[in-house]
C-alpha cells in the first residue's frame, strides 16, 4: 500500500514567520530588530545550542564596544515562530562577531553565540566525587556552575569514586549523559539531564509539512546482546551483566526477516556470527549495577545507529532536540517513533524552515 497516496493533499495555512530578540532582558527596539534579516538557532544532542543573527548595519553601530546592543558578552534571548505565536527558542550570550567587506563595498555582519552549556567549555579541571555518589547527584552539584537551575532524573549510586580527570565541565557532563543513555540540554536558564524530553509528539508528514527526507537503515555494527564482564570490588568476585535487544513490535517491524537474522541470529539460536558484543569493564564498572548500566548504555548507543534520518519541514518551533516524532507517508520508515538528535531553525527572507537529524526509538 502506498501510504503517501493515503494522505490527502494538505494546504498549510498562510502564516507570517516571525522572531523576537531580547538583549539583557529588554526587547530590541524596532529599528534594531528590523535590521536583522536572518535568524538561525541550532540545537544538538548533549551539546550547547548556538545562534546566528545576520544583520544589516552598514555603520556597525549595533556592535560598538561602548554601547552596542549586539556587542560581545551581551545576554540574548531568541523566540521564533509565527506572528502572534512565538515560542522561546534559546537563551545565551554573544560570543563572536563576524564582519566582512566585499570588493563592491558591501558589508556583511553576523553575531553569533551559544547557550549556557557553553560556559562548561572554557576551562579544564580535575576533581573527585566520593563512593556511593550517583551521577544525578554529581550533575546537581556541577549544574550551578553553568546555569542557575537544573532538572535531573535520578540514577543509581556508583560503588566507587567518580572523577573528572583533566576534562572540561561540559565533557564530563557529556560523559555522564552517555554512561546513562541520558540527554543533556539547556532551556532558558535551566540545565536538563533526563532520559527523554517530555512533551507531545510532533508530526512529520509527506505531502503536508515534510519538505525533504533522507533515511538510512544499517545493520552494520548491530548486535542482539551486550555482555559486560567485570569484578565486584567490594566482594572481589567476577560479575556479568547482559543487555538484550527487546523484541518489540517496533523493532521487529523495522527489519526484514533476513535483517533480523543478521542482528539476532545468535539470540534466536540461528548461529549467526557477530550478534553478541562482550565488553571487559574492569576499572569502569565496580559492581553488578554499574555493569548493567554500562551494558544498557552500550546497547543503546549501537541501536541509535540502526535507523537514522535527516531532512526538513515547514518551520515548526516545537521541534527541539529530544522531541518525539511521528513520521507519516514514508512506508516502513513510518513504523514506530523517532527522536530528534539535531535541529536547525532558520527564518530569513525565504520564510521559516526547520532542518533535522533524527533516529528511530527501538
């Protein structure tokens, strides 16, 4: 069945793309806001969001060192959407100013910056956290160094001490997110450390709001099982933890019968090689709970590469990193749900467009 054919043509209502910019909490004056002819905001998984304002300012008054509204270090808040319906997109600070003059005398000015997570890249350091400290407790302790508030999901305590070892604060937080298969992001002045972004799913539909789409299904590197072997430090004995691919309807529907044999052959008793990964984790996991967390996160990292896609939709300010996506009209790729890994919102003279990279949740 042609699922695309099942979708009736859809006329998107005429809406006027719009954006708002606050500097140090105060809206830009109309003349300054009108000088901005393009706004781009990019968010990516477990990394700082960034923005770029392209500005028509031939006399460079907006970037004056003394009183320029768009001078470096200024705190910026950006909202995007449509006239009468703007949503806050990000809050950060100006970190770079780019000015170029072409041979015809034309002047191009762009102002760029990052959100609060970027502060964690400015210095490296080392510190230890005592035994039985959970990663969530570590994140709560570190978060105020970057942002005033934090929303953190609970993780189990680690048996041994954790250490930030000559790393930036952001690199250490990224490591903790990876270890727990969590997502790390900033929203306004709040740091989030959660398994998934809360909120309703957004819909990407062919012949409706989906402008471009490209997907890749790859069983290379996929395994049906991850086994972590280590030693329980307190008991001085070997322990093993296993994470296995769940045979959910979404997973079974994502792969052909032969693809399932490639990934799950050994687990299904079919003897296919390479469907199990063994990880020797002494020094990384000190008890069965930590071994299980490592097994789960390792399997999840593999699964994230099974089904990936990128493309564009008509501008939608609700699409954020971690957003859940329902995909319609793309055949077998429409089975199950997806989650956004990277998204770029851009408003310019051509309109409002949202570019995305996403992976299927399996």
